C-alpha cells in the first residue's frame, strides 16, 4: 500500500508517507512555511493543509498524487459533536468540523491528480495510538494517549496485539489533562497549545504547595478515566499579563500542576497494566512530550519498557493514521528506524547554496573533528547534517552545540535563541557513557523524552546542562545510528575529557527549527553563532580567531 498520512485540523500540520508498511518520509509543514506550529491569527489558527510538506514527501517517495492508494486524515468529523454540547468554550469549532468534512476536496485541490475518494478519516486518538504502538520496536504493547482533545474524547488506553488495537478506555470531553495544562500555560502568560514545555521548565523552580486544591479538581475515576473539574486559577496565583514577570507563586503553581499531572498519569498507567499485564508501554499525544512525567512513569510505573513516539504531538498523527490503515490492509509494519525522516541535501547541493550566497567556507578533512575543536575553544556551532528530524526535538541533525563545562553557556545559548533564561538546554552523550554520568532515567534515550539525574561528581564538570533541580534531558547517541555525531563527541572528549556536548534546537525564539540550507544561513547570519557545520563544509564567523 502507498499511503499519504495528513494532519491538518488542530495544530502542527504534517504529512507522512508509508509504503508497504515502511515509513519513507515525514515532516511538519512549519519546516516549509516557517510558521511555527502552523499558527495563524485566530480564528484560523492551524487550519491549513500541509501542501508544501506533502509535495516534498511525495517527491521523496517517488510518487505522484495519483499513485496513492489511500490518503489518511487524522480526525473523523463523523465522531465529533458541537463544542457547546461537550462543555467546551470554542466558538469557532463548527468551522473546524466543516473544514474537516471538506478535507477530501481540499486535498484534491492541493494535490492535483489525487482521487478524493481515496481519503479515509482515522479517529484522532487512534492515529496517535498507532504512531506509538505500531512504530515502536515492539510487536505488542499497551498504549496510552493523552492530549488536549480529539473529536469527542481526550484520552485513549488500549493494547496492541499483532498490529491490532483493542481500546480499553477513553475519556469524554470536557475532561482533559492536555486542556488543563493548556489552561495553566495561558494563565502563566505563555502561548496556549505551544508553550506547555515552558511550564514544565518553570515547575523546577517551585514547590507544589497548591496540590491540595488540585487533588480536589483533578483525579482518576478507577475505570481508566479521570476528571478535570474547573479551577479558579486566579485564586492560586494571579494571571501573568504581557510584560509582567513571573513570581514564586507562579513557579509554585507550575510545580503543583506538574506534580498532579504526574500522579494522575501514574494511576492511569497502573490501571492499564492491571488490564493488560504487558511489559511494554508506548506513549503518544501531546502530554507524552512531558519528559518529567515520562520519567516517573518509567521509574515508578509497572512496565519494564516505556517507549515514547518522538513526534508525540499532533504532527505524529499523520504517521499514525498512515500506519493504522497500512496495518489494517495487511502490510507488515516496519518499526521506525529513527526520527530523521525529513529533508536532506547532497554535498553538491549544499555547496551550491554556499556559492550562491557567496559565503566563504572551507571543507575540512573531518567535519566532526573540526567542530570538536571549535567547541573545545568554547565556540557555539550551528550543526546541520543529514535529514531533518520529525518532531519537536533536535537530535543531532538540526542542532546548536556548545561546551557544557562553562556555567555561563546556559545563558549564552538562551541569548542566542532569544528565549527565557529559566529554560534548560540538553546534553547529548554517547549511549555507552550515559550511565556513568546520568542516573534514574532510562538508557538508551535517543529521542530526548526523559529526564535523568546528573551524578553529583559530574554536576560541576558539565554545569551548562544541569537544570536547577539537578536533572538533565539527555539524548543518547548510538555509534551505529549516528556515526558522525558520535565521532564529534569522541573528538570533543579527546580534547576536553568531557563526553558530553550541549545540544539545543537550531532556531531562534518563535521560529520553527531550521530545515533547509537557506534557513541555516539566515539563522547563522542573524544569531551570535561562531561556526556553521553544514554537510562537510565549515563556515566560520569572520571575527573567529
């Protein structure tokens, strides 16, 4: 089967191509349109088709629209109910439903030659579940999906056996862990359905002193579901208005919500394990991007293995929808080999970009070794290598790199990106060295979706990557999977004695991650970065000694 998966209804519009059960390409539209999360002014936020991503993905797969057997759309309007009937305050929801109903026609217009009859609606949470349960390196697994909302529910608990999903529980709206987290994100002055990770970072600066109030409002029901009753956030901490600074009350509120969400997730995971008795749990949905919660599930939950979809948010539903139909049609699903499913360029193509831009550059004998030297000299490097990552994490393909041994490099990296100083940066480390430096969290951790305690004897050696609570969100690097990144880490350790490098996404605040060479050159030209490693070429800032 030749299948194009499409997500285009809430946010993070994306596509994925699956051929005969194997993922060939996947990318978010924001990487092409340069609109982060597909955001547009309300009421039209995110109501865009991933036309540019779809055109690229089909070219990458060697397909024309008429070659497709199926196009999946990861929302089924037939299952939806008006927002008011679901207890939701969303005056534009009826337009979203109309948009989804008309999706086959929109897609046929965007992709000439596509047969509208080839479009199949896949329930939103089924698509999330398939993106985890079918893409994971395990044949059978329990699966838990939690996000803001789908058609009429906010959660799915189920079990995959032989590629087939059995749904064991789902939570009807308006009760939603994802919407709860969105509400507090908005109350704390951040962008709803975009900046929830900032609340997770802020939580480390607070104490969960509002837990009693939250326990009254957010709780499980013993049947695989939960309740999120209305909360008067202003009675706990006043709303942060534009231009205002957050206070300890706000950090305490973030810490309280974070802790309550973790506790509820552990109870839901426990219930699911009682029903399935399995050893493997797979996670998807926007809530599965909460690294701190994932770590508690792995450390304290009853499952032996926890695997999280690297594109766990709505972008991953394009992949899940395609995999769901492929499995249903009898294709043998090939597990994801990695997150590097986006665009890539040949060395000749990259050099042509550099020559067109008239950018002085060099071609060192070993780009990994040359970058290690810049990093050892405390330079910041923009690292652009191979195919771009699918999902929100920079995993060594579109990254900003720095020396972890200088405390000031945390502030320096946040200044480069133009973002809040309470935000942490992440370490990348060779998988076989991780257990010497980082504890508690699972290893390997290739997708940067868990946090790990930093060993006491290492905290002063790699201070730039240690969060205020003594943890770090690590990415482990396997030599077989990422030989170039691994060699850079080895060369850096040979010079510094540190097997760790700072890694954060190659972008600036409010902008999508860099994806093509033009993006890389624009970012390098506008940010205080010392060198750009793009393919085998190195571009140095003119003032670099």
